[in-house]
């Protein structure tokens, strides 16, 4: 089994490397096609190979004009098959971390919570693969306060590492929350317009099954300066004054926070599962650079927000 998993991972990484190499050629073809359509000069970096690229453009059809994946994407079945999420903690969790994990399990419909016990990461991932889990979520703590979240997609990754802060449990809310619904939630993502933002959005979205149209549960992931704020609400429309049970006018929606709430900060994405060695790092946070560009949102989106103010 271990040799088979290693072989499958090598094949997966090899095909992904070929796709990355082909992506450069498709980008050159796109630039050349754009220059020809707009009657502009051929870009300097394409001079010398424009004849070869023009031949491929002339021979291209609907199937070869755009790059297609030669293998299934990690999230190819997202929305087709319901995810199976395994939730656990670090070793020897505190009471507060155990309570936080219980509330986290209520966020993901169909998720399973497991006591960590004496399991090491290698055995934990093997157990998840045996039971055909799609994702493994591990929550960490520091001095009784949740401070880390690891999301590992199976079988080959990616693995995203988040920092947690400002964690507020359901019982810590100012108003006592109602009984938590376990319906499939609607997901709201704000500020994930950059390439890495779309990547993070996909990682988070894959943890939830498709929502029901008539559902009354909504979860919000709002990005502001690469800091993701999570909120969980239920909504309902109050009945009309006649008491006939008909819904009132659109816009009169009452939001009720269910909790928990917390703030996430992405600091690493690896192209592999958490138990794999020598994995390639897709993105890592470098906070001590003199000029750190925001990774999850495009600059134009921030300028529009400033203009609205």
C-alpha cells in the first residue's frame, strides 16, 4: 500500500509538472492571438518563435485552443460528490479546544469528529484514506486557545495551514444563540479575486456540500488585507402582520448569529498531503519583506472599496 501511494503521488506530480510546462506555451499563444486580433505589434518576447506559434494557432480547434488538464484536478468532483471531512485536534487537547472542535463539527454537514488519542499523523492519514475521507481538518492550540488550523485534501493534497485568532465560541456570544441548524449552508466569499484567493476559496468551498435552495443557513468568509473573517448566521423572513403565514416584503430579513466566529490567516500551502515528505511549497507568507503584496485580493478591488467610502 505504501509503495502504491508513493507511485501514484509521483505520477500525479509528474503530470502536474507537464501541465505547468505547457501552460507557458499556451500563455505565449494567447498573447500572440491577442496581438493579431487587435492589429498590434508582436510582443518582443515572442519574436523569433511567432511563426511556429502561428502554425499551432491555425491548426487549433475547439478542443486544443485552450489548455485542458490531462488528469483530474484535485477538486474535479467538488459539487458532484458530498465531501467527507474528518475533524480532530492536536495531542492532549484542552477542554476549550474540545468544545471548539464540537462546534466546528456542526459547521460541516456530514463531518466526523475523532479523538486524537495516541495517533500519529501518518496513522491518522492512513485511517482517513481507508475510510475514503476527502479532507482532514486538524485544530491546534496554544495555552488552551485555538491558534492553528490545517486543511489537508486527500489523497494527494494540497495542504493549507492557517493561523487562528479572536476565536469566540457559541457560549461566549453576547446573545444566546439558537439551536444550530445542520442544513447545507450557503457560502459567501468576499475579497478572493486574486489567483491565490481563488485557490484558497476552492480549498474552503470543498469542505461543504452544495446548499439547498430553500436553506436558511449562511457562512461568510470575508477577506480584508489577507485576513479572513468567518461568521455563521441563520436568516428568516418575519411573517406578515396578518398572521397568515405569508412572507413579508423582500429585504426584511432577520439575521441571527449562530457562532462560532474566528479570524484566519493563511501562511502556507503545500502541494501534497500532510504526511508526505519533500513536498513542493506552492505559496508561503513572507511578512518581513519590505513590500509585501496582498495575495488573496487584487489591488483594483481595494481601490474600489476606498472609492465607495
